[in-house]
C-alpha cells in the first residue's frame, strides 16, 4: 500500500491544483460583422473564417 513519505502542505497542494481550474472562453469582436465570436472559430452569422467563405450564411445564430 502506498504511503506518503512526508505531509504535503496546503500551499504546495494548492499550487499543484491551480492548473486544474477551468478558464473562461475568450471572445473577440469580428472585424466584418462587429459581433462577438471565439478566437480561431468560424463566425456562424456570416459563415466566414479569416476572410474566406466557409459555410452558408445563417440567420439562426
């Protein structure tokens, strides 16, 4: 059975767990439409990504 050799302090335990927290998604304003969208994702309202038409424009989003 595994037994720790020494006690892990609350500080050290917290430093290890600090990387496990969830981050909030970053949003940027689209240059063409002015709407908020996630970085490196297709703008669903216009269907464009990096100036190129990828999808059909949709009014649902």
